[in-house]
């Protein structure tokens, strides 16, 4: 789909990926042709509270720029953690 970009997240998505995650979405936020960012959780087996905070911040930035962020491929304990954090209220899960 034109205007859609995917960010592939690491197996262990935690604070140590903060800088790399920020850098990976910064260019997408400034790209006017990018209207939708898909966060691909298909490889994520571990996520911590810092990573939850990082994706919430991304969602807020997307909203301010009239872009959409979605979560794709979350499974197992990762999807359970996202559910407990009520991420389905902020993101569409695809």
C-alpha cells in the first residue's frame, strides 16, 4: 500500500533499542508521503515497560501529524502484555 511503511521490531524490544527505534521512525514522521506506520511485532518475544512507553510516544507523534500507527503480528506473551497495557485503545491490531 502506498504511504505505508513497516518497522520491524527486535526479538527483545526494551530500553536498549530506544535510540535505534527513535531513529527508525523519525524519517517516516517527516515523510509527507508516509501516512501509516506498521509496527511489526512478529519477532518480538520480550517487551518491557520502556518499549511500551516508546510506542505510546510514537502514537502521540503520529496523531499530531495525522498519521496512523498499527500493530501487526504480536503473539504469545507479547500480545498479552500489550493487552494488559490497553494498547488496543491506541492502536489497531492487524
